[in-house]
């Protein structure tokens, strides 16, 4: 065996032996009192920050002493009400509210575009569609060329209605919407329509059931709901909202919504502290626009539907493109109640975290202050089975530190930094 390999093997053996013997050593903190004002200020400042964090944020703000439930059971019922005169017609909620049954998504029509008397047949494609313009039949391939087309191409090139240019002929519901559409003015009176939202929520863990509808003492709920409107302070249990109020809270212009439509989220938040009486568990409402803004190409909210009828023995329809506000009711809920286990866990965590103060100050002391290694010599001692009790004197060029065999040391300002 070569001398180099032998040296390596012996070195590894000594290392493992020393590690194995040191593994069974017991380490205990050594108490030292260091009378150093800057270090003491840092120590107390870090202690103050840690304690403040746990008291203010963990216990008061986050209520870490409570057992919580964040997935409650919830149901939503909605109803739109209002009347409006639109031209020669009087519109009610059956005309403009969809779907008619109350669910957590409801829409209101604010503007309509009509294409009357459509029938199955052939007609010219709209000139705005890609590759729709033509000069001869060879420019029009039969079939569906793209998703923008209004129908199936027949392969013919025909005159575009009363214009001089030509487009490809299609089989579709004719006349097509872009050619024959009739636009109505917006339903501006809808700003005063009202939306009723009934939301019930259940926290199974705590067996607490709450609903967002209530009336003042001495008044029946049905009578109260006929004349109230929601107010955060005056009427928190009257979930009736004007559409104008919803648009304003979502920071949207109602006139612009009538033109392009939009999707608004109605967020109902139940944040319940069940250490108090359940009557203090009240919902809060926030409103926010959910769809892309108007500066995007496909912003707003609209949908199409048709009314079919028979005209002279031929099936016909009126195509309606409806712009409006879609309201998505989104419910969030959480509840908390005092419990011993989370309180113990949070308290132990807080007490343990205070130990970080000593770690930080030890690092500052040994790295920046202990330039003469006076503190490090006293902080780290190695004690064997046989311990003598001599009185040692450590001489430094500045002062003397006297030890009497105690593990409690007092390093005063006599040791200059």
C-alpha cells in the first residue's frame, strides 16, 4: 500500500472516529451577561419586533388562536325587477332578464339589434369576410372556408345586393345579420332596475346558519323588502341593489355598459368571528368588472337568440343580438372560533421565535464586536469528566476577566470594544 493512500485512509478513520465520539457530546447554552449598550439596544429591538409581530399580526389580525372553516355551504337566489318604456313598448323583467329563474348568474338586456324575416336560402356573403370578394365563380370554392363566414359557400360569385361589386354566394339564414341588422337605442331606464340577491350560508363545523335577509325589530321582512335598498350601515340586511349602484361601485360608466355590455362580479364575503354572537356575522359586498376592458377587440358581453315563426308556410325567424350586463354572484365565507389546540401551537411558536433574538445578537457580537476574541473565548468552553476549580485570570492588554468555574459570566464595559 502506498504511503499516500495510507495517509488518506488514516485521515478518514480519524475523522469518523472524532465525529462518532463528538456525536454523543451534549451541548448546552452558556449564560453570559454582556454589558454593552449598542448590543443591548439591538437585542431589545429585535425582541420587540418579534413580540409585536406575533401579538398584532398572528393573534389579533390572523386570529391564530381560533379554529377556522373556509369552505362553507352556500346557495344563491336572484331576481331582477323593473319596468321601462322603450319606444311604443313597455318592457318588464320577462323581456330583459335572463334566465328567468334565480341562479347565481343573471343577465339584463340593455340594447338589442334585430335582423328580421330571416329564411333558409342563398344570399351574398358579407364583403368584410376574408376572401369573400370575387370576380368569377373560380374565386369561390364550395364549402366552409373559415369560421367568419355566415354560411356554406355554393361556389357561385353573385352581385352583392344593389351594389356594383360581387361576393361569393352562401347557403344560410338570409338576409345575413351584418347586412340587414336594425339597431335599437339603449335601455337607459335600466339604471333604476333592481337586483334582489338572497344568499344563505352554513358552517357545518360550527353548526351556524346565516342568511343575508333580515328586517328591523317590529317590522315584517316581506314588508321591509318592498321599500328598502342596500346600505352598508343603514340597511346591511336589505340585499336589493340598483343596477346604477352596482355599476358605480364597480367604477363603470352605465352608458358605456349599455353600448358594449359587460360582466360584473358581485362578491359576497362572510367573515365571521363566532367568539361573538352569530348575529354579528354580517355579509359585505364588493363589485368588480370581470371581462376585458373596452380597449380590447372583443370586450363587453352579448349573446344571440332567435324567435321562430311561420310566415306564408315558410319557417322564418327574427335574430336578436342582445348586449347587457351579466352579474356573477360569487360567495366567499370563513368562520373562526376559539380552540385550545391552535392557541397552544401559536403560543409555542411565538416563544420559540423569540430565540432568534439571541442568534442575531450572538452573530453580531462574534462577527463585528469581538475583535480581540475575548467574548468567543468565554462563550465556547469544553468540559471533560474531571473538572478542576482553579481561579483563572485571562490577561488582555485592556483589562482582566476573572472566572470562578461558573457557567454564568458577566462581561462588563471593562472589556473595551
